[in-house]
C-alpha cells in the first residue's frame, strides 16, 4: 500500500476547490537503470473522485504525469462538511483511497 | 534467431489478445484507453477516443508557463468556458506518447483541471475539450523546457 494522499478541499461560494497530492513514482517505462536495462513502467492509470459517495470525476492518466502527481478540480455544489473521496489505481493494480472533509 | 525485441513484441501481442477476450483480471486496465495513450500525435489521440478533428477555440484555456525550468514537473491547467463538455484532455506534442491525461467531466464538476506533467523537450502543449455535441475544441501553447524530464 502506498503512502496516503494529501487532500485539501476548500469551499468558496457554491463550489469547492479540491487539491490532491498523491505519492507515486510514476515511472514512464522509458528510463534505463545503470545496467542499461529499461525500468518497467509504473504509473497511476485511473483517478476517480466522489462527493458524499456520488462519483463526480473520472480521469485516465498516462505515464507523462509527473512523479508524486498533483490534481486540482472544482466540485459544484459542495459545501463545508461534505466528504470528498479520491481513489487511484496504478498499472500494477495497486490502489489507494483517501477521504477529506470540505472546509 | 529470437531477439529480445521479438520476444517483447510477441508477449505484447499475447497480452493484447488476452485483454481482448477479457482474460486479464484487472478491470482497471480494460477501462484505460491504451490506444489513445499510445498515440503519437494529437489528432491520433483524439481519434482513438472517438473524437472528430480538433478545431482551435478561444473558449478553451490552457494555463502554462512560457519556460519550464524543470521538464519533470511542468504545471498545466486546462479549462473550458462552454457548457456541455464531456472530456478534457491534456497533450504534450513532442513526448514519446502524446496524451498525458484525460478527465471525464460530469455535471458535478467544472471543466477546470490542474495537474503537473513531464516534458522531454520544448514542445507545444494542447488542451482539448470534447463536447457533448461531438465538437472537439483545442487551445495550444508552446512551453520551452530548459531541463528535460525523461532522462535520469
């Protein structure tokens, strides 16, 4: 299991800005190690977000997303106290879900 | 002679076949648009996701700095001012695989996303919005990279 995500969700008016920082190597599969062997790709493929249990966002990522990825999105109709859940799945099938409360 | 390249190509073929008949257990990989992520150009990537030819539009905004000091971490943000966006894509033209990220827009989120991507070299960056009515709009911007993000 990977390290937890850091999620910050801030309400402003009738929407909330969610900032997520995930902890992941995001290896592209293009780099070679010191012995000249290709390092296999290992990256987050899917990210999904839920607002109070209702799916609001689905994203697909390629290996071009940076190491320890950052994601910003805006949820309509979210207010302080609501729950935002973010899940990612990588190409090895590893996954992680974290939850934050809108402030 | 069976080279390593040949073996790799064969195993990739078998994997594709297996994925085709649904034998690979990971449901996540089935949903991931592999063809789109392997595309080498913006048009190919959009086509692989079922979109029409992209048209430049002022309603799509792409926020990126002119010069990225470190190609490993280039902050990008895309937004679309029009209603009815189904998908937003972020693409880097000169990366080995053009497509960086796809965001499926639902009614509950704004068509406004930010993330960070890797760039191998200075290149045009595209933000593409696929609309509900089948139109595909894009905005582009050149980002100069002083230090590539694909090396070690």
